[in-house]
C-alpha cells in the first residue's frame, strides 16, 4: 500500500507557515483542490521554490501524511511566470483563480476545470488578445462546465431558431426572440448586438481547441462583459472584486496601460 500519490496540479494559493515552509493549495486533475505542505519552500535554495509559487503548474509526487499531503518531489511543467511583473495580467489571473478556488471541491475529478484554466492562462499570458475578452470567455465557459450553460440555440420560449432580433434573459437564462409573447416572459431582457449573439454561441458550443479563436468589436466586448459579470454574480451569488483594482488603476492612469484596448 503506497502512501505516495503522483498528480499534476497548478498552485491556486500559497500561504506561509513555520520558519521557512509553505502550505499551498493546488488544483489537481484527479483530486480537485488539495492542500499540500511544502517543507522549506521559502529557503532560496529549496528545490520547491518554483513549483510552490502562485500559478505554477507541475507534476507533484506527494506523500500522504497524517493531516495533509507533503511534497516529496516535483517537476515544473509551466510557470506562467513571464507575467510576474505584469500587474494587470496577474490581476485578471487572480480573478479567474478566485472563481476556480470557490467552485472546485476537494476530492473532485476536475480534469475539465483544470484544462480550461490552463488554456485560459495560456492565452492570457502568451497572446495579445484582450484580457477582458479572455476573462469573459473563461467565465461563461466555466459556468457551462458547472451546468449553468445559457440556452443560446433558439428562443427559449417559442423555440424559433431563425431570429433577427435576439434578447438575453437573465431570468430565463437564455435567448428570447422579439415576439410580444416571448418578451413578455422577461420585460428586463437585454437586446443583443449581432456580434454578442455570435460570441455567446461560440463560447457555449465551440470545441475546446477553438474556444479562444475569435475577436469582437469594442461594443460587443462591453456587452459581453456586462452579461458575463451579471450571469456569474447571479449564479454564484457573489461579487468578485479583484478586477475592481484595475478600474482604480485606470482612473489614476498610473502606467498609461489601457487594459481594455481591443487587440487585432
Ligand atoms: Zn420566441
């Protein structure tokens, strides 16, 4: 009976403990969220320095102790560390990690969640795609993984698929057409721009490998953001505030970087 466990995982949180140790929380493919003890990881020469840092993705060999797992050895697979001095991208990453941290349980098989997270971080740190768009794509697709996919195939009320003017209903969690009796279902439904309709359909239905392969106009991005924010807030009953920091940065324009700048 081996007390060792081999798993791949990404660091969601790190906390200091003892004189030079850390307890990290990783998202692992086979066991969901795990708390792992990293002995001596804060010593500069420790072989655990890299693999116990926020956003580092590694293969871990863990030893099952009395209270929690301890890292026996690890091999770094991807660090996402090019971004460590990019405060804006790191803020987006923190927001994304907060959502995953709150929704994955310990002992849960989380292969799909892990894959989406890794893909999202990859695009966030290795492409010049708008971080706002990447975050919207992540949020909506992640909600789909958790079983909260919005209905975007046709009008959720009359099932008409060939519709010109499409509305989004938060109450009904999907598209409504502009027929009187359909809009009566939710008088607060929001009229969507054609680009938003396409983007939502793509995010819900595309294959994982194509998920991030599209761009939108500034207006569509603003609408997508407002839908994604509200949908997330209503499903999770929680306000995620990490990104508020960027609004402050923007108003004071500390570094002149416009994080909303749409990419090519
Ligand atoms: Zn309808």
